[in-house]
């Protein structure tokens, strides 16, 4: 349990993580109890572009502090998943096949847990691994992070990706933590825990992701009178070979929008104080 006097810290560090996300640009990474909770996750507020044939991840273009609690990051959408099988680079067609396979897998909730076990066994036997490599650039996405007590306000400006979004893609904001600790999905009184927490499913925006060991969780909301029209919220958790994440995604056709991440602890959702912290690549905000 997090002691009442202990705050959470959100940092951005490309050295955090494991698997294919290690060294990749991330959103803000959760830190508590003197440890980074990165896993093989994307952090909070990381933009990715989803097209019909591939998923494009970002590299870090620039970071600027506006105040101790506010930081602006510009991401360049230019990284793609590449694969190696038995240590040999797989042909480019394999990436397209994997994208279609993932889409099929996501559309069959009843098969996801057994499918994940099959996937882990095949990946282990054939030593299949993926890495992020530079590819075609799809523009820039500007994200403003503002920490305020128990919430993180994330303002997204994807105008620099207008051509890609207008013709072939959707912008997805990932909000992820390690799946080994965050094992519970909760919507109202409905709980999915452990193996019942599916790798991917659509969900209501008030759905929370929880870590029972730390007695804490988080959920998303839209500010003011903003509706969820045109937005799709997804929840998921995958732990396996080169997989260790749990979180909430927000997919949209919009280029400019804002959402909130709320952190809490205990069954009654009392607030947890959070702060933005620096890292080795950031200037000291003080």
C-alpha cells in the first residue's frame, strides 16, 4: 500500500522499460516506492498511428518545460515493428501478416487468453523477437502534459499528422503500466482479475486499471462537456514473452483533443498526489 505521505512521480525516460519498448520514446512513466513502473509499456499519453496495414510508433523529437508541473513533448511518428526469426531478419511481408493476425486476435475475446499462450510458445520455439526501427515518417504530434494533484491532463495536437490521419489512419493514445503488477480491470462493481483480464477489449471510459498490491489505480475522463463521440476506449493486459503491459487506449479521428488520467488509491478512490519529474535528458524544471 502507498503510505498517505508518499507521492507518485511521473517521468519521461527512454532508458526505461524492457523488450521492444526499451530505448523507444514513451509517454510519462509511473514511479513509486523508489522504483520505475515501466515494464514493456508505453507509459501515459504516448501517441501512435494505426493504419490498415501497420502501426507507427514515435521517436522523441523535442521536450520543453513550461513550468515545474507542465511539460510539452513533440513526437515524430516514424518507427515500425520489425521482426527476427531464429536470429534472421524476417521479410517485410511478415510485419503485415502480424498486423492482420493481431486484428483477428483482438476481434475474438473468447480466444485471446489461449491465443496468447499459443503465441508465447511459438515465439519461444522460433525465437521470434520484434524491435523498433526507423521507417517512413508520418508527421509530428505535440503533447502537453500537466500534473495537478491526483490527475494528469494530456492535451494532444496532431495537426502535424493531418495527411496521415485524413487518408488512412487513426490516432491512438496509449496509457500503460506493467501488466505484472496491474492485474485488475474494474468498471463500476464489475471486476476482471488476473486471467479474466483480457488482452484487449472495448470498454467504458470510466473503466479503471488497478494494482492490488499497491492498492492503487487509474482511469480516464474527458474534461468539461466533451463527449465520447468518435472516441473508442480499449483496455487490455498482456504478460508473456517480450510482453508486460496493462492499460487503457484512446483511439480517435480527431487531430486536437484533451483527456485526463486520474490516479487513486483504496476502494473509496481517495486522491494520490502526483508530480512531474525530470530525467537525464531533460533540463532541471527548478
